[in-house]
């Protein structure tokens, strides 16, 4: 493992939503073919193209073994090494799906995502909310508009204007999405104006 500041250590977070924690998504690992027994790899997180943290992973028949360093603010670095059990379920149309079993003591929930802290654990053990649960109505409307922009391949930011129709998209679908986008943007801006007492009389 690397030394302090090498990107191989995780710093504990003091946040309240899932967006503020490093995450391990077993669905992504399965899609990328990383869950073959005997495989060893390093998983990392990037910010603006720069590696900010990573962990070492070794895959066993029924578990993945993770190792990394972490520290709370002002405390010494501590190396964590432990297994995360895997469970497999059959899919309706063949194949099978992997799940993590939360390694937090006394939990064992079957989940797709674990969130980094002193240990990687499920959302319930970390007592995390989804960002949408902390949003006001104007944030929710803006977030839904941003999702449409992403689907359309437009630049992010509801105030950056509209873009073009994707070549592969039908006009009817495009027009429906644009109408919904514009309505969501208008709703968000109206709610912000009302919140700050700027609504028209």
C-alpha cells in the first residue's frame, strides 16, 4: 500500500448523504468482470481526472477482501483489512447477480452499494440519506431538469440554454423531453423566486 497522500488512503467523512462518501458498487464490479475468484485489483476514485483515493481488492469464491488506510481528523492513519461477503441470486432471464452483505457488525444486509467510513457499510449503518431526501422542491425540479439535459447530451446547468436533438432520437421523444425540461426549469426558478420574495405580484 502507498504512503500517506499517495491516494491509497481514505479519509473519514462527516457527511449526511450518500453523495459525500466513497462508494463500492458491486453491480459495476460485476459488469466490468472484476469478481472472478483469484483476481486482485486496485479500485480508485478520481476528482477532475486526478486520483484522490484507492483501495486494494482481492476476490475470493464468496467474498472480496479489501485493504486501505483511513483516519478521522487529527488522528493517526490506520490500516483496515477485512472481507466483504458476496451473495449471488439468479436473474429471471438467466445468469446471476452479485450482492454485498454489509460487513458492519450485526447487519449483514444484502445491498448493491457500500459506503466508505471506518469500514465500508450500507447506507442504513452509516445513517445516510439520499441527496433527494435533503432537497427542497426547487432543488428537486432542477435535478430532474439536469437529468433530462444529460439524456439529451446538453451541457450541464439549467441556465446554460438549450442544445440540439441527438441524431438517434425521434422528434416526438425530443419534443416531449424539451417540454418537460422547460417546465422543470420554470418550476425551479419560480420556487426560488418565491423563497426569496421575488415572485411577481
